[in-house]
């Protein structure tokens, strides 16, 4: 069963030994930075025409967030070329019962949990009704997107986790069909569908990287008999879409081009940042719970708010 780490953790108290000091960041500028005009210009051609290192660097450290929809459209060229007619995939599927079960928890909540509650103030009631209408529209779109994918991919169909990925995409894209194309790009063109077929090769790679890049944590995991799937499966199945929105969207920005290597790198950087806290864990449950539920939030709390979390994270030198 997929276990979710909280998008925003409510802290009831800070452990006195958890450091809040800012980590050092290295100068990662190795390629020319694209101006906004340069981004617009290169998107007139194919992403395959760009040098990998130059484009990868700018996606990681110089992403034009005001052009996110255009960049996503540009990076999913292959999925658009191979696209089947979206409307033809809108037919009954055995997966619908599972999709409906997961719909309501797919989107991030804005405001408190009582936003749909009644109010004696008529203007507030109107606002709540309008918000409920908008939310239902989003749920209907998400349902159609997931049904379409389950009909497209007869082997994978629908698996929980896809709903979190699709909802993040949908929140950024006005056009429903384009959201479906981007989801298809992630799952088929970038072959992330293998994760939902339980091909967890990515966890084997992460374990090897931990062994060589964060060896103290690796040996601690061995000592406490903690396996990577115990800690990272929720990150992998959701494509990091259960974390703060700013980081979640930046993961998608880069995944569309680099595939799953960005997930591995982010996990390694998070572990490096929180190595002291992790090594203080006394038993298996404590380590698993910390990595699943607290690792990302504790690491992000050390970074500067208002700046690109991902670029900061990737630039940290430890």
C-alpha cells in the first residue's frame, strides 16, 4: 500500500539536536544562462537540437517558471507526435472504480479543511459554491485523464500514484488533452510506467549511490536493516508530488527531459543534508519514519524561501 509523506508537516516541536543552519552552496554555473528571449527562441525548434549539458543546466538552475506550460509542451514533442485521439479513449474501464476511490485526495488543499462548509454570509457562500464547482470540474478532468490512460495502457492500466502526477500536471495546464499528453510522456516516452509494473530498478540504483556517496548512511541502514523501498517508495510512486508544490513542479520540469536520474540525485542530496539527523536514529522504525515523513521538510526548512528549492538543493556542496 502506498504510504504518503505529508505535503506540509505541522510541527508540534523541534528536536533540539536538529540543525537549522544554512548549508553551503557551490557555484554550479558551468553553462551560459538562457535569457527569457533565448528560451522562447529555442522552443521554436526541437529539444533534441539542443546540447544536453546546456539544456539540462538551464532546466535545473535557470528554469523560466512563467513559461512552464510552454516548456512542458515543447519537451513532450514525442508524445504529441505519437498521440492517439484522446476522446477515443473515453470509454468504460474496469479501473474506474479504483480511480474514483483516489480522486478526492489527489489535489492539494488550499486554505483550511472547512472551505466547503456553509456560511451565514451569502457572499461567502457564493464563493464557496463557486470554489466547489471549480474543484468538481478539476476532479472530472482528472477522472477522464486517468480513464484515458488506463485504456491506452492495457498492461499497467491505473495504479495509485498516477493520480498525484496527473493532478499536478492538470493544475498547470488549462487544456485537459495536453495534460493527458504530458502524463503519457512521463509514463511511456520516459518509461516511468515500469515503476507501476513494480520494476523498482531505480531503488537498486539509489541504494548503490547511497553506498558510494553517503556511505555512513548506507552502513547505518545496513545496521538497522532498513531497505530503500521502506523509505523511498512513496517518493517514487508519486514522482515526488506529495511534497511542497514548488519542489514538486520543479521535479516534473526536469523529469520531462532527464528521466528518473533527477529523482536519484534529489534523494542523495536530501540524505547528505540531513545525514546528522539520520545517523542519530536508534532503530529501524525511527529511521524509516524520519526519512518518509520528516526528511524533505527538514531539508527544505534549511533553504531560502522564495528561491528555487531545487536549484538550491542541487547546488549544495557537502
